[in-house]
């Protein structure tokens, strides 16, 4: 986790670029945060990012953007500090609360780990503008991709976000919750 996140942060700090994930299996212990002008790119199904047994997060494998529930360091926010972009903000051309612009993920296989917990999302867009994902395989995750957040008070609206070629490989409905599938 730290090695991939460090690479993502370093690319962001120099103004942007690509973090390449070669073929292999990479275990993460918390969501990877992809920020402005950064692309996380693999080789397709051979570049597998898997939640480890000691995963400590909301269930998401990758965040493009950050906001109410998680900050740019993958740490939990104080719920009282909610300053996510709302649809009303975006409709009024107020983009001041968007945290990530021109970022993406492509050619990655994302796999969840479930140990009595409800499976999470493969990729979560939060407060993102002009961001994308393509060729994402999702295995053992409830939802391959989520844009924004529909939980009350957690709006995390996004604008001009595109998703293409997303594949739900499987999700084990026998683990906590009948909604997985």
C-alpha cells in the first residue's frame, strides 16, 4: 500500500503523470488515493490490486478524489467537517469544493477481501472533475464503480466523470448481506 501510494503522491507532487502497475498481485491495507493529473494504469487482468486480510478502510480499493469520508491521506475525516461538492454547487458553476481534476484509473483488476464485512466498491469517485476509469475488472466487490455518494449528508458530487468497459467478475453472496451479487 505504502509503495503504491508513495508513487501516486510523488507523481501528483511533480505536477502529474502515470503510475504504472506491472503484471502481478498487489495487496492493499487501505484505499489508494488518486489525485489531480494522475493516472493509475495497469496491464489489464494481470495487474491485480487485492485488499489484504488486514484491510483498514471503508471497503473501497481506489478513490479518485477525496472528501467527506476520507481525506487525501486515506484517513477518516471528522463528519462535522463535511465540505463536499454538492449538485447545487456544480449546477451554479461553483467547483471550489472539487478536490481532484484530470485523474483516472485503467487496465486494473480490483479484488475485495471479505471477512464478515459487507463488500465495498472497486473504485469510488469523490469530488472529482474531468476524471475517468476504463477497463476495470471487479471481483468480490459489491459495486465495481461509484460516482459520488448517495448517503444522506455525504454528497461528494462529481462533474464530467466517465466510465467505460467495467466488468463485474463475481461477488460472493454468502458473505454478510444478501445485497452482494
